[in-house]
C-alpha cells in the first residue's frame, strides 16, 4: 500500500522520506545528490481491493485518503472519454469556472482558494474546493498525474493601481524574473550535453554540487545528453521567490510555473495553461510575464507550441462594466482556438506607450506580443450593455459612488469624482460600490434613494442573479456586505472566463455567451450584432418598490436554511488544509 494511504496527517507533514538516492535504473547519484521528486510506490485505485469489489472511490477509505484533499475518484487513472481534469489555482468565488461552464459542462475541476468566504461561495456554486494556502500543497501528489488543464488567477493587490504597488518595483521584479527563469532547471527541464557528473563523473553542473571523479577511471558510456533531474522542491523554490520581494503576494506569480512544471514532471498529460492577472502585470511589470512566457516556449524550458499575453476587457465580451485584465494562453502541441498573429512591434509600442513617452524606449524585458487570441474571429460584437439597461433603470439617471460632496465653483460639478451616468458601460466594479445610490438627473448629487443589491452588483460583473454569494460571519450579527462586494470586485468576469476557456477547451464561446448575456441582462428584442438594436429601457416604470424598500435584498438562495445560509453541497467537501 502506498505511503499516501497511511493517513492525512502524514500527507500534511510533507514529502515522505526517500530511500537511497538512485535513478530509474538503480544507479546511485554522487555526493549525496537527491533529486527533488516525490516518492511513490505506484499504488492507485486500479489495485484497490475495495474498489475492485464494486465500491465507489468515495466509499473507499484507501482511495479517499490517497486522493485527499482532491476528489476521491481522482484516485482512479483517467481514461479517454472521461471529463478532463483540471486545477484552478486561486479560484476565488468561481468566476472563471462560471465562464468555463458556458462552453464546457463536462470538465472535472478542483479549485484552490484560501479565502474562506470565496471558497464557501464557490463550493455553494457546486465546485470542489480545496480551501488552503496554495503554498501548503504539493503539485507532485500522485493523483494529479492525470491533470490536463491548469488555470491560475494569482492575487493582484501588489500590482493593482489602487494598492501600494510593491509589484511595480523594478529591482524586485528583475530579481524575481531571474529566479523564474531558472524554474525549468530546478524542476527538471534543462537539457545538457552529458549527465555523467550525477554518477561521480568528471563533469558537474548547478553550482558544482557534485564531486568529480578521476577521469581515467570513468566509464565514458555513462556520459550522455539528457535532462537534469529536478533539484529543488516546490517549497524550496517558493521560499527562494518570496525572498526576492518585499510582499510575498508578488511571489505567488511563481505558482503559474511551479504547478505546470511539477505536473508535467510527474507525468500529467497537461495540454493548456491559462492565467489571469491585473493589466498592470503587462503595463508596469512586464518582466514577470516575459519570464513565464520564456519558460513555457523556450527549448530550454517547456518548449510548448504557443504562449500569448494580452490585455482584454470584459465589457468587450458582453459585461455591463469594464474589467481590464492581463490574460495568458499557452498550449502544448498546437495553436489554440482563435489564434491570431499581429504586428508585435506595433502592439509593444501601444502597450508601453507610457514607457516610451517617459524613457524614449521600450521596457528592457517584456513578452512577445505578436500572438494573441481573438475570440470574435470577424463576427459581430456582442451587444454593448449599459448600467441602465442591466439594472432596468432609466437611461438618464446617474449613480453616486460616494456621499454628498461640494461643488467645484469653476466647473459646477461635484468635487472628488464618484458619479457617472447610467447610459454608458460602467467603470470597473470595486468593493465600495455596495454603497451606490441611483438618482434622476435633476436630483442633486448625493441625494439618490435607490440602492443597489449585492446580487445586482455581481450581475454587473457578469454573474447570474441567483449566484450563491456566501459570507461566513466573523462575529455575531455581521452581514458581510463589504466582504461579498469585495469578492465580486476581485472575481474573474464569467464573460472573459468563457472566451478564454473556449480558446483551449470545450465549444465555441460566441453563441452560448450571447444567450447568457441576453438572459442575464434581460435584453429584449433584437440583439445588436446578432439581430438589431437593444430596446431602450428609458421609458420603463421606475423601480418604485425597490426605492421604497431602500435596502439590500436578502441573500437567500435555493437550498438555504432558515438562517439564509446555503447548506454544503454533497459533491464539494469543505476541506481545510
């Protein structure tokens, strides 16, 4: 029986101890060199007596322990025709998954998320969630050997314009870039002319950690080209990356290399990687994007067929509010769906126009931008949806994101910003939007009485109206209004999730997303780009009932108990690491 069935405590303790360090052919490594690989005796569900007797993996203790914290059926080898298995790192409340579900309803995904409210929300939406700090998980766990897809949405706080911008520090970013450049070597993808020093030969690599032998006594037959074995564990690489930056959240970008490389190293048939991050990753810290791209496409790294970076706005793909994000798409064997080739130099000048203006040159290190995905492929754009149309409010109304403010005597406008007309696509949703007040144009700024509900706020981002936003009270009486608004502000828009997911898996995004948009925003009549213009909602009755209530809608969802809390889903165990 595998050491992985010995119990969860041993799994939590880390990598089991290795025997004498030898290669696959039994040859001993020199100087105590020990490849950073996870020991495993080959046990899986195929040789499980309980399962062979007809039990399901979920009913089998051995399979459940072996797969923990992943679904018990992942103890079974994946076979052609079954749903593809995928890992979504930093899954949040499930925005990427909601979009992926529009184009591929057959996937078998696990989300990893550390925020308890986001994890609970994704779990309530029906996803299997591992609630854990991703740095406590080992991507070399044997049940992950059948993962085919990987997506990551690392935290963006250090890159966001609204934060302290630690991720913009050029010195830190270049140091982290140099570390990430070495991921392929650390995880066993560096090709060398000979490997003899690993067995006491006359040559050595990686800091002369191996003793050389007398060349006269060496068998030249052992000198041969190949890949250096992995020489650093995920935990060691994480510590190395974290030591290069002042805010450890910036170092979490390394996970988008650690996980794919470790998965491939243990034999997983990984065929695609997608990544979402703040647009400032490309605009302000492109060296990190360059490091990831080079490790994926370089012959000294993964050597994959495609890796593209671009900035895309959810509003261009159906959302009622803007949400610009940097997106990466990488595929192993061929170009992704919607592959598009553009003038990379022109794209670079446009992306880094601010750098050109300030310094007269482009960034020293930046990813190639000559490749991108273009989901429309010449088709008419989906309808542009205004905030008024999305919320069924008159088009001549305004929104105030702040309280009443003074008026600038020169312009006659309220000071400090925070007001916008509803007849446009909304700005990017932020957490303070939970306090928005809507008003007719003739009502003074700050005196609106119509409030927004949390389900409506999520809908502006692209989530369905009944999405099960969940808050776990930190204290008695806490409602979590700000917490849920923050989740909605941080989440991947399902509209972009659908377009990017469809580039690497499932069906084409266009028609299912058009139907989703029409249903979500209740677009009546013809659809621009598809059938004709959207019906103007300016003459509809005012939302008097909601204005009179003047409060948030209670967050109760199908399956909620008497407290309004949704009960745990049977297929989504609330594991905590």
